C-alpha cells in the first residue's frame, strides 16, 4: 500500500500534467486562429482546419474529464474504486490521442500551406 502523502503528491503531479496539456491545447487553438488570420488567408486544404479544431476541442474535453477523475481520487484516496481509475485512464488516453492527432494535423496543414 502506498503512503497516503506520497499518493496525494503523485495525484497532484498528475493533475498538473493534465492542466498543462489542456493549456497547450487552448494555446494551440489560438495559434491556429492566428495562422489562419495572418498567414493562410485562403488555405489549400481547408478541411484540415476543421479536423485540427475538432481534435483540440476533443482533447480539452477529455483532459478536463480526466482531471475530474483525478480530483475524485484525491478527495477519497482510500476508497477509490476501479471504475474511477478506468474512467480517468480512458479519458486521459483519449485526450492525449486527440492532442497528438491535432498536432500532427496542424503540422501537415502548415507544411502544405507553406509549400503552396
């Protein structure tokens, strides 16, 4: 059994990590808006913009839900159920995959529009 203080510290670090990812997603949405306004006024593959926005918004949603799961586990560390663990893990994985997909799509969008 993990010491309760150590467990709480681990959960706080996890929550901080999730908050940082959520901040990166929000900042990336603003970056995309700036790119569209200043540099790519008539993008060549405009459907990628929708995919990028969708992935970033999905990442923010799932990472926020994951943060709620971590907060639940901090509130009741000795009574955490496996359903909360699964919920937190699944929402974090979905958020991370959405974030990585958004970054890859944003990179592809930028390169394609920079070349053409």
